[in-house]
C-alpha cells in the first residue's frame, strides 16, 4: 500500500515536471504558475492520501470479515459435529430401548386379556344359598316361657349348566342335653339333598334324599313358608322325605295357565326300628340305605313306590285352585310281612291377593304283628286373610295378615288331638315376618297343652 | 286304652268343620268383594280401549289367537302362591336362573312358563 502511494506520488511529480520542463526549452514559467502547480500537486497528494486511508480501512474491514467468516465456519463445523454426535447417541438409545422391550416381553408373562363383563343371564354355573331362620319365644301351659332358636335352615343350590341342579337343605337345631349333663347339643339334619336333571320340557329326573310329594306341605309349606310356627298335626303320619328317585314334570293345558303336574317315585320306604313288625316299631324316616353296621342294604326286601297328580286351574293371577291326590305303599317290617300305605288329598284356593285357604286330608294304614291293621288319619285346613284387602288407609294395619288353622289327628292307637290356632303375621318386609299365635289343644294326650308362640321368621 | 265312642268325636269334628267352613265362607265373600272393587277400578281405565277394540274385532270377525300369559302375569300367578312376593331386583340374573330351576322342580312348573318367568325376572333384575 505504501509502495503504491509512493509510486503514485512519484508519478504525480513526474507529470508535473514534464509539464514544467518543456516550458524551459520553450520559455521560462513564472512563480504564479509554479504555485498553482504546487497547489495542484498538494491537492492530488491529499486525495491520494485519503484514497490510501480508505483502501487501508477496506482492507482492514475485509480482514475482519474474513476472520469472522472463518470463525463462523469453525462454529458451523463444530455444530455439525455435535449434531452427528447427538444423532449417534439417539441411535444408540433407540437400540437400547428396543433391546430392553424385547427382553421385557420375553421375561414378563403376557398381560391378561381385558375382562369382558359377564353376561349374567348366560353364566353357565352358579352357587346360591337360600333358606330361612326362625327365632321364637314360646310359653306352654304348665311350663316356663322360653326363647329358642327354632330352626336355621339353609338351602344350597348349585346349578351346573342349564339342565342340572344340585340342591340340599339342612336344619340346625339347638337342644338341651339330658338332665344331669350340662351344655347343649347342636343337631344338624339333612332335610333333603337331591340331584335334578331336566331330561326335557316334561320330565325331570331327581335322585337323592327327596322331599316326598305326599300332599304339598313338605315341598311347599315347610319352614318359613308356613304361616304358623309349627307343622300341622297329621304331617307326623307320613314321611317328609325319603331316599330314592323320582320323575316329575308338568303339562300345560291351554294358554291360560292351567296345568297338570305329576310325580312318580320310588324310595326305600318306612322301616322297623327294631326289625319286628310291632306297631310301635314303625319308623317313617330311618331307612336311608346305609345301616349302622356299615352294610349297604335296604332294611326290608322291597322299596316303596308312590305318586302324586295335581291339577292347577288359574282363573286369573291370584285367583286359582289346585287339587291333588297322592299316595305311597310298600313293605315296612324287615320280614316284609306288612305293608305301610298312605293316601293324601290336598287342595288350595286363592281368591285375590289377600285370601287363601289350603288343607290336606291324610290317611295311612299299616299292618302289624301285635295290633293288626292300624289306621292313623287326620286333616288340617288353614285360612289367611291380609287386612290390606279392606283398603283401609292405615299403613301399619295393611301389613297385617290374620291366620287360623284347625288340625286334627288320630294316631290309630287311641290318641286323638284337636287343635285350634289363631294367629297373625306382621310383614316387616317381604322376607321378615313377625308371627304370633295361640294354640288351643283338645287331646287325650296329656302332654299336649295350650301354648302361645311369638316368632321372628326370615327368608333369604 | 281309653274307649272312645266313634259317634261323639265324629259329631264334634263335624261341628268344628262346619264352624270353620262358616268362618271361611264368611271371609271368602269379603275377599271377593274387595278384590272385585280393585278390579273394577282397574277396568274403568281399560273399558274405553276395550270397546274400541271390540268394534274393530267385530268388523274383521277373525278369531284372534289365544293370548299368551306374560312373564309378569305368570310371576304373579305362581310366585305368590307359597311365599311372599320376591322382587326381581333382589337377585342377579345368574341367581334367578338357578332359583327358577329350583322352583320349577319344587312347584312342578311347566318348562315354557318357567322360562317366561325367568326372562321377566332377569329383564327386571337390573344386575
């Protein structure tokens, strides 16, 4: 730069001299012309200096720009490097994640399938517990009043599919131990245990310890279903259950609800408690197929057979009548010399939702070694009226039902008992009943005495 | 053994049976009357519809098929005979299926009626 400016100065002086020297040869220049020339040279020099300065600045700026550019270049290169490193790291991380997922999938069992809500209506098996419990306060004439757990009777139902049901009912009873012994005894009775198989729409096979269809009381009125705390007297003349098998079903008679129902069964049947044919040895429910010496055998040679036929005629809902006829017959003593037979006629009538009447006539007869032919018999009739039928606008009264029953029994050996029962039911709910009754006895049996009973009965 | 004259106990039994029959006979009309009152009130709302339907049916003169009983009707016919009414909401659908199987056996219900009652209970159980 300095060289260039120096060269430019020299060129400028040379030009000035060249202009001045030919004039010497031609003629001599005066002072004014020389001063003007000198000024011109000075101005040109100044201009050249300024140009030099500008050039210097530009070169400086260019230099700085070049430096910045170089730095930018460097920074860009560094950024590129960083990006590459990050990309590499990302790749490695993704690979690691994928490895871990694979390992986790192999090590941990597959997630259980999401739960699909069950369609309750089609659940193919189900276990349910029904039943009832009764708690009483009772006062018998000539005895102290007492509280007692009258019965706890659970029913187990197991449905395995659409056609198979296993059902079993128990009775748990508390009883004092014999005088002289302290404590109490808990008695568990298997009231029934049967396997039901629906062969088709008209025939069901049931086998096991069956509730016998002698009348309808055993199957439909026992326990919580009974509106009076105790059983009708003549029910003691027939067995409530028996071990055997039955075919049962119903045939509709038209679309209005009329139907014929039937049961045909075979059971081991009544037996002799001591093996003899004496009248007092008759045992209605003890022949279950497994003897006390562990022998598997009927106590006598042939089982008993029985059947019930019923006709149900509804007029409309809550208006209906049902009539039934049933019977059973078979050997009872070990020797097979005597038959035990029973016939039961049952009837029920509903007139509206508030009134019902039902009853049974039971006649049995059996031969014996000592007393010949014995013919116990009896009947009972029970009526109930719900006060709600009077349409009184009294909420407490509307939950009340009056019940009365007359039952009588002759044991065929000279003992006759008649009983009048007046009672009520207060429906605390559809399943919780508060019952009370007073029983008037007329009997040749001195142990049968008037009593009143209050009962809290719960069906579940 | 006490010698009981067969005539005397028969007379007293007859007396008892008659008095019971009288009591039942007295209660039965009351029950019928109160039930019919309730039915009359229910039928008042149905009568205009019935009259209209009677007019329609007389035009066609065709014999309508006999009306099948609904689940609710069968339920009220059968399920109050032996025990107080149990509400459909008391049990789940699966439990009703089990219970109806038990009731079909116990009460000797026809299969088709049993299925209709079951459907009614399941549809109204709400669970």
